[in-house]
C-alpha cells in the first residue's frame, strides 16, 4: 500500500452538517471549528478517535474505509480477524465458526489478530524481566492513543513499547504463511484487516505499521458484518482451528491486554480517561506502574465506531467465548523461538501541531496577545464563536482565522478591547 | 526588552487539593510548547515548576505561581504565606526533608525537590522567613 501521511479516515458531509457545536466540544485535540455554519476538521490534529462521529446526531460525520473490491486485485486473500469481531454476533458462540466464515464471503483464508496479541504478551513478559527497562511501558495497540502521545504528550513517546502491535505481527505471519501455502509472490497476496475503527484505517494508510508490505487494505467491520448476515452457521466449514488463547481474545475489551501480564498494570479506556492517565504520566507520577494499556474507545475495541453490536453486549459475548470455547486454551507462544523478529525500533516522529507560529518571535507575540485577550473573554467556553473554548478562540483570533466580533460578549455593552490585537498586527 | 513586552500568566495553587497539584506546571508546559521552544528547556521548566508547586501544596498550604516569559528567559516565581524555611542551606541538601509520615506515604518527602529545582534551572533564588512565607524564583535562559 502507498503511504499517505495526510490520510484521514474521518470526514464531514457538509450537506448534513447543521453547524451545531457538539462534535467540536467533544474533540480531544481541538481539531474542529465551526465556520460559516459548518464544521471543519484540522487534519493535522485529528487522531481519528471517532468521538465526533459518536456525538453527531445529524449523521454528518462519517468514517471512510477501503472498498471490498480491493480484494479483486489479488490472487489470494487473507482476512485478519480481530477479537472484537467475535463479539458482534450474539447467537454465535463458537469463535472458529466466525473466523472460518471469512471463506464464505470471499477470502481464501483468515488469521487471528488475537494470536498476534498473544505474541505481544509473550514479548512483554520477557521485557518485564529486563531490569533497566523504562517504566512504565505504554501499549501501542490503539493507534489513537499513540497519535495522541505523538502530538500532545510527546515527552512520553520514549515509553511506547518497542514491540510491533498485534495487527502488524498478525499481518506479517499471515503473509508468510500464505506465501508458503500457495507458492505465490508477496504482491499476489492481499492481507486485509477487518477494523473496528477508522483509526486503524488511517494508521495503516499513513504508514504507522513499519513492516512492509504489511496490510494491503482495511475494511470496516460493519461492511463485513453486513456480508456475514447472509451466511448461516451451517454453511461454514471449519477447516482451520482457532489458535489464539483465551488471553489474546481478551484484547477486544478494556483490561484484557493487561490480564495477560503480571506486575503493576493499569488500563484506561475512553479518550477522556486516556488523557487523564497521560497527564498523570506526563507529570512524572505513576513511576511504579509497569505497563499501561490504553484504549481510546469506551470499553475497548468493542466500542469502536465500525462495530455494530452494543459494546456491553459484545463484551458479555466475548466473556462467554473466553469462558467456554477457549477456556482451556493456554497461551503457548512463550515456547516460540525467533520472537525477537517482532520487536521494532522506536522511531516515532512527533509533530508539534499546537505551535502558534513556526517563527519563535512571531509565536512569542501571538502567545502574548492570547494571554492578554483571554481575560477579556467571558470564560464561558460556550462554543458559539465556533471555537471549542475561549482560549482556542483567542488563539484563532490571534492567528487571523476568526474576527473578535464572533464572541457573544461583543453583543453586550462592555465589548472587548480589540485594539491590542490591531496594534500588534499593524 | 522591557517589562511590558513579556508574556505573563499565573495560577492559584490550591493547598488542599493533591489531585490538582501539577496543573500549573502542566499548563505552563503546554504554553511553552505553543511557543515552539525546544523540548529540553520545556522539560526542565516543567520538572522544576512541578517540584515547586508540590512544595507549596505539602509544606505551605498552597500559594501563587507566576510565569513571566520574555524573548531570552523564563522566570517562575512561587510565592506562599506558609511556615517558611528556617535553614535554606539545609533544605537544599539532597535527602533533607521535614515531610511527615503521611506525606511520605503519598510518595513525597525524599528531599529531592529543591535539589532538582536547582539542577534544572539556570538560577534559583529562595527568599524565606519563618512564619511568614517563602518566595522561590527560578530563571531559565532561552
Ligand atoms: N514552600 C515551602 N514552604 C515551607 N517549607 C518548604 C517549602 N519548600 C521546601 N520546604 C522545606 O524544604 C525541605 C526540602 O524540600 P524538598 O522539596 O527538597 O524536599 P521534600 O519536599 O521534603 O521532598 P520531595 O520534594 O523529594 O518530595 C522540605 O522538607 C521543607 O521542610
Ligand atoms: S480502542 Fe480499539 S477500536 Fe478504538 S480506536 Fe483504539 S484500536 Fe480502534
Ligand atoms: Mg519537595
């Protein structure tokens, strides 16, 4: 897949957008503004969490994913099945039925991302034995949380664990296995991920996964579920058994990832909770925690915006699967050699998207103006101006993106003294 | 550069609220990032300011944190009206702490705050009077 650094999976349908400010208020990176009655996204700041999609009551926000037609470009295709998919069908308890049903909807084979998760857990347990390691280690499984760290908490980037995330490992193994089974060249094999979230679509297109070729396309879980609706359980041939463990499947829900680890672990889910934990970490607290699991979606990946089942119902379903079908399955990967090929060096690029100006002198003047303007604003953070907070509005005014008369305060008697802005810009 | 050209902001540091301790240094850190300053100075300011902020919370029942930025330096002033420091030289020593058992249980009281503030700032000035309060000034060259 060609990488495109600016790829963004969250889009706005301008015709449906009513210009309400609900999405803007929810955005954790203040990437949204409402201008001329329509929401706009600053893609440099978008981490793809999907909060705006969840809040929009007008269906004006949507997420893109790859077209299923992409499968036709390859001679042989493999579906990477995430554990969250197992929670989407309340009446199907057997995970091998769900995974093997991929062959009924056009894939030649499947591979479990939960198995990749098992490998990550095994590698993480090995890391815990190293005495001079960073503390805590932060999971890289949720791309939203990684992006959030890279743009907003960039001091924490060195804590990101240097192990490939489950998806990347699964893609690597699936491709190798398909090449061996078919004798085909790598480029003839299409490896596709069935994603619970737009974030994994975006991260794949942006080249977040370093293994190349890794994933050839990312399909929305909802698109796949729609196709599976027409397949009955009886039609599914169980040709390949499930290899992932009980613990690997647990990664679909918050707290699942850490359940495979000893030591002091912490799991946070939901973007606001993730941010609160990152703030604690940033200020140097939580030094005695060994491992931090972060999921941007409430409840974990079962809460992703491409899922079709209620996250709590999906969670209950996964719990049942883990207790029944997979109950005796132990994680056997500790015995696997060559695990080291799934380590990866840390070369995360941080991006300062909050800088007021690339030129220090200009940024300096702008910050001063912001600090002077801010106390004059009503501190309502009402969003009527089209900026998510009074502070963001002040920044937008100083950056010349919006004029000061957009603030509600201007309609009252004691308006804002905008001379200071005029003076400085002249 | 004249006084009026600097950027100023300040915070009330609540002495009763351990949860919010760190807010002033965190906000300051973010604003310094908006200036596009390099990561090293931001880190040093954040660490030193956090230690000073915590000291006001655990040893002085809170106070005020003032930040002044001009084009070549950052000045952080932490002012409280707490119990004051009797022997500043002693307080500056690594490992010296008057923190109670309860405070130590919360993870503070290693006696490393002031030494850390000294290490991370370019200049540290402590002005304190027992029973009156303490004023800590830290200067960082940009
Ligand atoms: N603002 C203050 N008001 C009164 N006393 C203070 C203040 N700041 C520091 N001190 C005194 O100086 C001592 C040393 O401070 P320092 O920050 O180095 O260590 P600590 O706060 O005791 O422990 P640590 O910072 O490692 O958690 C404190 O124990 C306290 O007695
Ligand atoms: S929690 Fe899971 S589903 Fe949600 S954004 Fe992160 S990776 Fe995607
Ligand atoms: Mg201290």
